[in-house]
């Protein structure tokens, strides 16, 4: 019974160790420069500068969505199935 678990491992060990990834890249991708790294601090500061949504706005949109879902559910209940 143990051979059922070891057989796939042995078969996987028979494969090519690593595929040749360099041959899959186009010549322009191989000669392209590495992208410039930017500091993370300013990006996080911009993300923190986004004003948070207010609970009142969220509540209104949730109320509107729930009313729409109720309307659609009532329309489906009235639907006559053959």
C-alpha cells in the first residue's frame, strides 16, 4: 500500500530538473533594463491620504442595494414556472 504514495514521487524525480527559462524570453526582454525601484514610504503616505468613507454614505448604499435585492426577489417570486 505504501508504494501508491511513493510511486508518484519516484516518477516526479525522473523529470528534467529545471526548464530553460532563458529561451522563452524574447531578445528585447533579455536586454531590457531592470525596472527602477521606488521607496515604499511615499506610496504608503498616498494610500493613507485617501479619505475614509463615512458610515452614512455606506449605509445609504447598503440600504439601496438591499431594497433592490428585495425588489428582485419579489419579482422572482411572482414569476410563474411551467
